[in-house]
């Protein structure tokens, strides 16, 4: 497993951290894709690579498979945001602050920047089988993001599975979190061994 400290992350100074501003889900997705390409060059990798993540990791996982088709063989985005403009109208107060800060304003003030981060607009480009999961009471990454992503995946005829969790917020309770990660593990086991859906 490789954990990527993509642009915008901490640990490499403020300049590196600021690289994510006004470029959410874009350059970060390409960093994840570069890591996927790197993994394929390693002798102990059998040629199949997956990507997964929760919250911002869910954002990045979906963004990577939409912006770098062909890099990943399976993906599991969990509790992510896939259209920040839509999420801005539906998120809780902290979520809206988070989104506004990363986009230098509201969707009305910065439509071009929100277009850069919009993964839903790129669903047609996905060629990676995926399992998408989300808590139904999530307001940090609004559950509506899951619903509209599933609708778009269906509309474009993509290969995917989905699972939502009634009564669960962004911070899943232990039983739901265990179930989510067990499902992710089982999905990767099938997809990366070539058994398929």
C-alpha cells in the first residue's frame, strides 16, 4: 500500500500546502495517478493497482479515476464530494467554510475554479470499476453527493457497486466503518484478482 502526500497536504511546508488552493481534486488526482503508475513499475506488483479513500480520500479517489483513465483497475471512493458547487449549497457550516477556502470564494464568485474541481462533469471518462459508499446522514460531505454520483454512473453505463448506510453521519460508528472497509477489501480482492463484478 502507498499513501500519497499529494499537493495541498501537510509536511512539506506552506508553499506545498498552498498548491491545492483553487485546484482541488485536479492536481491532487494527478498526483495519485502518478503514484499508481509508479506502483506498476515495481517488481512485486502484479500489474493491477487500486485506489481508495474516505472523505477527502474519497474525493481524490473518484477524481483520479475520472481524470486519469486507465491507471487504476479498481476504486473505492467513500464519503466524498464530487461536485463542490452542489455540496456548497448542502454542506454544514464547516463544510461550506472548507469548500469556500479551497476555491477562494463561493460557486457564484468563482465558477471557473469550481469547474476545475468538478468530478461529476467527468464521470463519462471513468473506465475503472468502482464501489462507492456513503453515510445517509452525512452533512459534511452531503449524502446528496452519493446520490447524484450514483445517478451519473448509471446514466453513463459505468461498472460500479454502491452501498449507503442509514443513520450514519460523516463520522461512521464502528460497526458501519468495519462493514465499509470489509466491503472495500472484498471488492479489491475480486477486482484486482480479475474475477470481476
